[in-house]
C-alpha cells in the first residue's frame, strides 16, 4: 500500500488504534524488587533474574511451514524476584500489587511452573512466589510473555540445581540463548538454536524498533497456519518445495498461492541473511529485510500503519525495513546517525495522518537471560 492509499483511508475516516498500553520508561530496579518481595511476603527472595524481550528480524511467520526464524535479544525485558512459597500455590505480583491469575504475566508464570513440575525441576507440590517488573511493552510483538517465562524458568533451574533451561517455545529459546552482538536462528520445527555474529554496534548500526500500536482486529496466526496446512496437504512439507512455480500451479486457490510464495521464498531470504552474518557483513542485510517486507504483503499481514512506518523509515535513510511479528511493530536497520531523523520523520508522517505517533527505540543485539542478584 502506498502513502497515497494510506492517506485516502484517513480521509475516509479510518483511524489508527494508537499505541496500546504503555512502553515503560523506567528500567526495573533489582534492589527495589528485592525490597518489594520482602515487604509483600515477609521474607527475602532467593534471587533476582532478568530476561530480555526479543525482536523477530525475519522468518517468524514461517513456523507452520517448518521454516526458521532469525531473532535478537533486546536491551529491554522483564526482571523477576523469585522465591519458594510455603504452599503449592503460584503467587505473582508486580510493584503495584498482586496480579490476577488471568493476567498475561501471571499466566506465563503459571505455564512455566507447570513445565518445571512436569520435567522434575520443581517438586509437584512446591509453590513459587514471583514479583516482576518490566521495561518492555506487553502488546508489541517483542516477546513480553517469553521474557516472563524465561526469567522464571532460569530462576527455577538455578534454585533446583538443574541444567540451564532450553525454553518451551521458540521465543523463550531466544531469550535464553541470546548473547550481546549476536542473532539467534531458530529452526521452528525442531526448535534447535544457532547463535550467529550480528555486531551492529561495531559497525555503527542500530535496529530501530517502531511500535505503531496498530493491533490487528484478530490474531492472524491461527488463520495463516491453517492456510499453510491446507497448502501442505496438496504439496507436502513446504520446506521440501524445490520447484516453486510448478508447486504454485498445483494450488487452485490464489490465496494459498500467495501464502506459499511468501513462506517458501522467506526461507531463502533468511538463508541469505545468515550467510552474510557468518561472513561478518551484517550491514548488508538491509535489502533482504526490505525484500522480506514486500513479500509479507503476499502473506496478507502489514497494517496500514506498518506500511506507512516502512515507507517513512526507508525515505529517511534506513538500510532496510520490515514489519516484525504480528502486531504492527516495524524494525529498521539504520546507521546510528540516522536514528534521530527516522524518529522525527515518523512523528511528522503519523501526525499528518491524524494518528498517534509511534513509539521509537533504538537497540543493538543484547544479552540473554541471566541472574542479577
């Protein structure tokens, strides 16, 4: 969708949802969490752990086709004070008070505790207390839930004297395996991870994270997975497709042809990007990111806000730009000196549409989950 099309929608009265929730400005304070835990539960925690958010660089939409994803850890994440409970319960709180069991972070902690019990890391009747804080937004496709799970999983493994956890999901594996100046490739079928050099700081580059706040009306992950599954019933596993034009001719549904075209070609783009990373040429991945975004249109994903962000960042000097994840977040690869100008251009263009300006942060690939106290 071009800029003119985006503006036409605005004239017709279609408005951006704007950022959902907040992007916390304050970094979690480990010592404050220690004190907060003691105040709430009357005893100190066993320790404090941190896990980063994660940014999907490319490939994340190919899971249903057995593809691979390339990710980095972010400098923002979730910090958790964790300790045993005197009962079998799972007690989760934030600095502002206890979390309801249905809240996102509380559900993530409960799933992690259940997995620890299943694998024997935690006794069947052992309870857990958690107080957590974050400087990562919950609804921006930046791995908030995975960061909660990774922080608690590492805490339980440390306290139980077991080996470091691998992670129950691809996102958690990224949070746990990441290293500074590196990307993590995840085989989305086997969940095997590979750490690759991605030293953007050394090349004077940044990943510009643009949170447009434009959430889709419904979660498209299940819909796209079902579409790829229907295609695979005809073609077999997409990872085995060799003759793409011939395979597309076997699909009578034009929607399925578009979905398969994206899923198969994205694997090749990701492999090309991995080759550049292995060769120490991270700065040359920009055109691949932009090509990935163009192909994502065949997958029916980018929102109009994401499209405007991509076009604006490209015009402002980014080396490559694409939508990341499923919630309207955009990433741009840019020289450090271009970051401020990209942010200003985004504010101007979104303001011209009458939309809430996106939230813009610059990042470099950061450390994975670790113990702080």
